[in-house]
C-alpha cells in the first residue's frame, strides 16, 4: 500500500514538471518594430517610401507627425507643408507592441514656369515665375556666360545671344533648401525694324518714322533757318549730322544726338554744303558744295580741308564713300557726270557720263552703287566701276537720300517731288510707299 502511494507521488511530480515546461514554451515572442525609408529629407509633396521590416507583428500603426496615420504595412507618404516631423511605427503581435521612430525634414519645393517658353528670343526679356511652395528666399541662376542671377521671386532676364541655357532656381526656408533646373532655348534676336530719320525741308523739321508696327512719326528737331539736304549717322558715337545751306555763303554743318538734343554747329562759312558722308573709322566728315569742292574735316569740325578735290565748273549734289576700297563717289548736276575718286581726292574720273541726280549710295556688301538719274526719272544700280547699269525703280523724282538695311535686304529712299518715302528689295522688287504728304523730303538715315 505504501509502495503504491509513493508511485502516485512520483507520477504526479513528473506530470507537473511536463506541464510546467509546456507552459514556458507556449509564451508568444515579442514583436520588434523596424522600418527603413527612402529619404529623411524631402521637399513638399515629394513622396517617401516607408518599408516595414518588423518582426513577430501582425498589426501596424504609423503616425506621421502631421496628424495623419496609416495601418498599411509599408505606406508612402508626402507632406503638404515644410517642417520637421517625427514618424512612428507601432508594431503589434501576440507578444505585445514595440515602437520605432525617425525624424523627417521637409524643405521648400522649387518649381517655376517660363512665359512663352516656345517662343523665346535673344534681347527680349524672359519672364520667369516661381510656382514654388514654402519658400522664404529665392536664388536664380540664368546659365548665361555673364553668370546672371536674381533673388526676386519672379524675375525677368534678357539673354544677349541665342543658345541653350540651363536655368536654376534654389529656394530655402528654416528647414533647408531645394533646387530645380530647366533647360530653355533662346532663338536669334528679332530684327529691329528701326527708325527712318528724314529732313522735311519745307516743314522746317527733322522727323523720324517708326518702321515697326506703330508706323508713327515724331518731330525730332525744328530746323527753321537751318535748311539743308544732306544727312549722315555716326553709329559709333550716336550722332546725326546734317547740312545747312540756308544762307549762302555762310553754309553750316550741324550735329546732334538722336533725340535732337546737344545740337552743335561744327562747321560754318562753307558755302552751300549739299551731300555729306562720314568715315567714322578715320574720324572724318566729307561734304560737297556748289563750287566744285569736295571738302573734309574731323568729326568735330576741326581741321577743315576745303576743296581737297576740286573739279572746275562742277556743281556737286551727292557724295558716298567706299572705305573698304578707298574710293568715294560724287555727283555733278552741271556737266551731268558721276565721278569716282580715291578718298584722298586723287585719280578722279567719270564712270557714268550723261546722268545727273541728287543721291548716291555705295552698297559695300554687294559691290554696287545706287544713284538717281533725273534725265529718265529713274533709280539705277550699277557695278562699282559704273558698268552693267540697270533700272531699280521709276519712282525716282529727285531722290536726296538712300539707305540699305542689310538685316532684311531692303533699300529705302526719299522722293522730293512726290513727298513720299519708299522701301523695296535691293533689286527694286516689292516696292512700297511708307509715308506720303511730306513737305519736300530730302536726306534720310536709318537708325536701329
């Protein structure tokens, strides 16, 4: 009996031991919250991918620090404002819950648009408009050779030349900075149509005609008592010169700024000056008169040389220079001859006999000369030696001014008797009347 009792006690102890061991093995493992992230610093609205690597968990709760949460396993998240946010992941399993954290920094978002991006041209300001978010400051770099920059939110910038340029915008705030770049293409600068200045002799004014869309006419200078016909433009020093034969023999030459200011009488008592021409590179002005003189002086009127070329009996009306070939051309209305000479006055010779007129223009690009012939009331063109003469226009009643715009290959001239300004292709085709009703238009200059 006693032996059986001990057997029962041993069996009970063994059973208790076995059950106790099973209870310890059945305890669930502790969860471990772990995650990785695609970035810790992002811009506003830029997504972050959170990847859940938790162990022993079956449920998850994310808190993103901005009041939003998620129960997805591995969510994506973006922030609508800048700041610093503590992201927490609570992972829960049968063994309990654990938490893991990371701080996310959200900076400003840099972005911008370019006005008329498909039609950008050199010299025309390009408007940049920031569409950035959360930015307190701006730094633009325009990618040009001059390293142009701006700290404005919405700057405008003109590129001097055509090409491809990388524009950079960096924005910043207390939480950091963000940068965006964009490549833009700038086309060649638009052709500036310019303005045509002319003498309206019988109105006593120098005026300018806008060759652009407006087509407006503006008074530049009242020339009452300063009547003349010759005009020339110094495009280096931005000066307009004009002749004045109002009172013989006290003829004058004047110069002024393009707006008519700073008028100066640079030459006086020079007979009756008609046509004038400039050799800016040599610093000289040349003019012709009714006494057979071709004369010159410095651009400021100093050191005049009256009649360094003189043809007895000639009554000069026009002069034009071919500096490249060291030649000048002068027009005699008395004997009706067109002359060519060296710039120093030597080797003067008639190249087109039996013509007379009031204007000559050397086309140095195409090696041609233009001149009006009043015997036939025609505007003519010839080679520089006077050969191969052809008619350009029959609208040529006493032309006193001619100009060429090589950017668009157009010829301009004035018609004294018609009171009109004309434009045509260099061969005379596509002729058009630019302005009518002018009181005796004389010399003209094209300024762009």
